[in-house]
């Protein structure tokens, strides 16, 4: 299965809508395919400078390491030097916190990732989960 443009746009729109529904700070969202290429990058017009870049880093880091943001956060805490080193290597960055979520098909196959930035990391992740649910795909946050 491949993540489609229509699915990516729906994920992005629903992510932003969920943030607005909860009254969260303005968000930016990036939806990347399994190769780390952007399918959709949207931001609230009020979001701060470079929020979209942070969202891309959250999604791309998850894809590069193969873990959701929660697992990346654990590993960053345990191995900060390693995480700093890979951050310098990865062309789209790595932001090892919640808000980066892998997207899987119903059979568990990895098909992409979403990154959200703008509010707290937990709130960013909550909105990503709503976006992924809107297209009936499986979210992988990296939580045990």
C-alpha cells in the first residue's frame, strides 16, 4: 500500500482542524511518504516561523530511525550524543519528541509519517492521531 496525496491532504487538514477544535496554539503539519518525501505540508497562517521545518524534522526523524516520536524521546534521553550525531547526518533533521508519528497500513506495513509542531508535544501528537484516524490508517507513536 502507498500513502496517497488525497490521504496526506486529509491527514494534514484534519490535524489542523483538531488543533483548532481543542483551542491549541497554531500548528504546522508535514505528511511524508515512506521515502521521506513530502506529500503535504500545511500550516495555520498564524503559526510561528519555522514550525513547518520542525514538523518535517519530527516526521523525517521517525522514518529515518523507524520509531515513533515517543520511542525517539526515550532513546534521546538515554543516548544524547548518538541522537546529536544522527541529527547532524539526517538531511531533514530529527526532533525526538512526541508529535512525530509513523503511519502504517492495517497490516502494519510502514507507509509514511506525520509531524506536527506548534503546541506542546503531547498536544501535537494528539492532533496527528486525529488526522491519521480520519483516513482509517494506523498511528505508531512509539509508545510501548
